[in-house]
């Protein structure tokens, strides 16, 4: 049987079953809360914690482009998608976004 997902619903099921998911830690700052909500919506998750890593949640480059468009709109900053390599979790990315906003 082919293990690759055949539908959007299959992708959602696979994402929820990913073994790398960390224990849920709620957002602590407004930036973390907004980023977690953006990730949750785009990735189709029930919830996203601050220690969850983008790739571990099943994120890919196509979804990253959507997320970064939403980040740009929500925070009025411009960030390169490569920042996910340096800051793969919501908490780490929130710190980078806050720094970009301060430098703005």
C-alpha cells in the first residue's frame, strides 16, 4: 500500500500522527499567540504550541510561503523563509519577528 497521502484529509491525519510533536506549551506573548494561530490555520492543526517545530508539524516550502505572507501582513515585517532554518519553532520565530519589528 502506498503510504503517501491521497487527499487533504490524509495530510491532516498524518500531521496529527507525527512522532516529533513536542508536549504542548501555550503561547506566552502576543507575537507567539499570533504566530501559533497562523501556523494552526495553515497547517490544519487543532493547536500549535510554542515549542512545536515547523517541519515536525509537516510544514513544507509551499505552506511556508503562505505563512510568510500572513506574517508580513500581521506584523508588518518582511522576513525571508530561510529564517525557519534558524528559528524553526514558534517561540524562536516570534523572537526573530519581534527583533525585525523593533528594527523596522
